[in-house]
C-alpha cells in the first residue's frame, strides 16, 4: 500500500504577513504589500517596486551566533521552519535522528550576503571577507542550516528550477516519505532584493516597470507588462499519514496527492508548451479527473505570451471557464522559488475554510477564457486544488492537494 503524505504544519514568511494567520487574513482581504523598494535606492533602475517583508527582526527569533553567518533569505527560512514544526506539534528532537529530512528549493541563493562580502573585497581587501561567504550565498544553504538547527539527518537536498522549484521540492519530499521517511520539512524561501540581485532579475526582461503598485502586476489582464518581485515563501511539514495519526497530530491541512513536472521545448521550436501535459500527469498521479479540481492557483506570469500559454493549458484540461482560477500572489509579488509553496499553503487554507482568495487589481481579459476570481473571496466547497508553477528556461510543475479525509 502506498504511504500517504499529509501536511501537518505551515510556516509562512510573506510580504503580506509573518505567520499563517496574518498572511491568510491579508490574502482574503486583498491587502497588497507591493510598493517602492526600501532596501536600497531603486531610482537608477527601470523597475522600482517589490513585495518586501516589514517588521522581521531576526534577532528576536534566532540565536546571535547565527546572524553573522546567514543571509536574510536563510534567516527567514529558519524562522519559517521553526513555525512550521511548532504548528505541526512536532519536535524533531523526539524522533530518531534519521527520521526527519529537509528539502528546499532556491532561485538565487544568498545574494545580499554575497554582495556585501564582494563590496568588502573590493573596498578593503580579501582579509575583510567573511569566512561564512563560503556557504552563505549557496543555493543549498537553507537546507543545510535548517538541518543543523533542527538536528535533521534524514534525506536532505535542494532543488534549483526557478519558480517551479518550490513545487518540485514538495514532490521530492513526498517521494522520500513514500520510501519510508517519517517526516520532511519542505518548500522554499527566497530573498534577493538588493542591487546585485535586482540586476540579475532584470536580465529576464519580465519585470514590470510601472510605478503604481495597483497597476504593476496584472496577470491575465490586457494591461499585463511583467511581474513584480518579492521576498519570502513557505515551509511545510510533510508527514507520513500513519505517523501523524499515531502521534495525534494537532491539525492536518490536507494531502499532497499528485505531482508532475515537464520542460518546454527550446524557443523557436514548433513543438507545443508542455504545461498541459504536466497538469494531466499530476491529475493522473492523484487519481483524479479534471472535474474533481475545485480551484487552480495559477503561476500568473503577467507576460502576455506566458499568460496565454497558461490559460490555454487550463482551458484544454478543464474547459472554457470550467474551474475557478486565482493568483493571490498579486498581493505579494512573485517570490520565485518561494511563490508556489506559499500558493500551496493558500490552497490548503482554502480547503480548510471553504473559500477561494481573490486575484487583486487584474481585470481579466475575455480572450483568456478563464474564470479568474477577482474583487472578493469566493465562498466555495474546496476539496481538491491544483497549484501551477513555471520557471525561467521552460520548467513546469503541477501539484495537486486535497482534503485529508479523501479516501
């Protein structure tokens, strides 16, 4: 019998809220956190808006020894991991040391830490570069630091596939649980709002140059002209269903029921994009039909060609306006690898509360033929949700979550 994978804890650090309750209340209210960048002076750059996290004091949550050796991204991830384990009522120290793993995704690594050390190198000399630079910038650092802090010696890894990576990390965690691991903390947190990170993001050509926060990130809208970056994400405690039941887990948000990934053909190819295929494979993996899905959490690139491709994939699987679609990331900006795990948390909360959060600011174009939820939350019974994510370079990932009491 295949081992089922349940989500028993959520840890959220988002521009719209620190912690599940604060984030979810802001999401349902449609309160946005996109604004002019404050972490550096964005005046010289063509894009000047971001979804920044306010009020995060790492020193209030982490021991002082960790602060000099960690990037902002890792500090956020460590706190999210602590919150996720607390939410799950799971103390890894009370389990055999090889029973809990950690699998995260990363888009850019610790950019700000690396920038600061390069500045020290150029302005002062090599003797002023921190020894922690050897790992604090690295893509795998969040997995490593969470593992060390929690004493997690189970299967651990990092996935690097841009926005799709957050879902791929959850899928990899599910595979490890199916192989016998008791629990895995998985997901992603990214934070690269610094000049070096900003220049790197601008090279994609997909950042919005609008200065009005309410007009800057408009997926599936005729005015769409790029996305707004953000920082943060979510980490989820994934747990074997039998273990969660035996220990009396205080809450179960739902089940990771299905997943599939694909890669698009190279630019200029006459082959079709493969997002639709990933969706169909994820549904098959979950043992569900298209009619069983109650809401789709869209990737929402806000680039016309990409929006069109995503809308076509959705309509080919579900029919014209055949399923509600939402993109609550319009309140936070796109959090790169952290975006899809945050969407997964939102999907699980939708299942819990019977409500679909809105997409803010966008006026859906009728050309896309999708039922985009806008304006206000839509009350609806939600038993199963599909989360989509696409990464630069053609990565696609589709994840199905459903209510835990589904047979």
